[in-house]
C-alpha cells in the first residue's frame, strides 16, 4: 500500500508543477481535467503525509526514551503518534478503494407513487420536497424534466435532475422502495395507513457518453398538461421520445420550447441506456432501475417513515432516527453517512478476502 501511496504523491506533485506553468490554461478543457485529478488526489496525499509525519514522530520518541528524564513524556508522545498513525492507515485504506466513476456526476431521479392510491402520490410529493430541500442545503440545483400531479397535490411521477458535483455519490443510496406509515389527509377515521413510493437514481449521462443513433429514436409532441388535465399552454411543446430498439420512453414537458424539452429528453434517454448497458455488463437479468425500485409492494422497502412514532428507519443498516420532521425537511446526511460507511466497510472486506 505504501508503494501505491508514494506513486499517488508523485503524480500529485507532477500535477502541481504542471498547474504552475504559464501555458497551463492554454487548453481549458485539458486544464480542467488535470485540476479535477489533482483535487481528487489531494485528500489521499494529505492523509499520506500525515501518516508519514506520525511515523517519524514515533521514531523520534522511541530514540529519546533512553533518557530517564524524558521517558514518560516520550512514551506518551509515542502512544499518541501510534494511535494517530493507525487511524490514518484505516483512513487511507478507504481513500484507496476504487471509486465509482459516476460519483462526481449529477443525477437523474425518478419518483413514482406505489401502493396506496392517493396517499402514495401524496407521499411521493413529500419525497420530492425532501430531496429538493436536501439539494438546496448542498448548494445543488433541481431541474424538472417531467412532473405529473394529482388533483389533491400528490405526485403520480416526477423526473428531475439534481445538478451538482458529487450528487450521485450521495443520492445513489436513495434508490429503492420507501414506505410511509401515517394517517392520510384523505382519512376521516384517523386510521394509520401504509403506503409506498419508489425512487430510482441514475447518474446523468450526456449524449456523448452513450451512442444514440438518430434513426432509433421516434419523437412525438403533445401539449403540456398539469393536474386534472388542465393545459399549461396551447402549443405542442412537450416532447416524448421512444427508443425503438429498447422500448424506453421518456418525456419532458417542463420547458416552453420544444427544442429544450427534446434536449432534456435526450439526456434522460442517455442515462437510461447507460443503465441498461451497465446491467448487461454485470450480467444482471433485469435493469438497474427495476433492482432499485422493485415492484412497489409494501414488504420491499429500504426505509420506513413512521409519522405516529416520529421515526425514520433505514432497514439496510438498521438505523433509526426519531426526528422525522427534520428528515422530511431534507436532513438526510446522518442516514447517507451511515450507508456510505457501511458500503466502504463491505468493499474493504471484499478487498481483503
């Protein structure tokens, strides 16, 4: 591992030297790529240098332990440096894990009402609000692609992009079936109902990342519509794209321009085709989206939001938080941190076997 870390530091020094050259920004695209690489290496290099410093401190303390007057002080210094070195070693193991190449990307998210009728649609709206507030807290932006409401303000389906560096590295853990237990607004008897909504998270892909042949895509245009079938405008600006080889259908109606809606649809289509290709490479029988969201049945859930008890439970890591209001207002970091830590631990275990 130390040889690998030394190679990382050498590469970091090489990139640092290049970035100081007068002609470094002559090719902006290349310069941006090199700076991204340098920034990605920086946490590893900082931890590695701190590790080496702790090692040197241990050696210096060991050499001075022969002096009776300094022995107690040196023993304490040695122990502190050893503890720090062990902690940094574990940190470096995690930092050196192979990174998901999509972690730095923005994400395409899809939310659908599942089991529970109108209540599931209202819960889907709550999830959309939760992710919007989380994105805002992170400084990310939401770009609506397709949003279909019910008459009571629920969400039949919401497709949107979360734009922000590293969005996928955090939100990828949100894929799956989310279950809610609460008294619906439509329930007059005060009984607790259980409903579900499904969430799918895909890394956003550009057309350049995925080959899409023009002859494979059929475009249809239609009028944008809102809840209850009320038309937002009277022109056919909404776009639906059908990818004939795969049967994938995507739609966008949030922009007033047909050209803009088509452009967004192509980005959605690229992400979905990438998903299929990844599933094929992994020899999965079904696509990633189906494995993420399941069928929407109540027992296929990754997380439960229990409003009467004020708790949120993530079933993958057994984490329960009694602050449902904060979570629904976008305070997701504690849950996502636990999932990321569990994921790192699992990958470390696999690497060591």
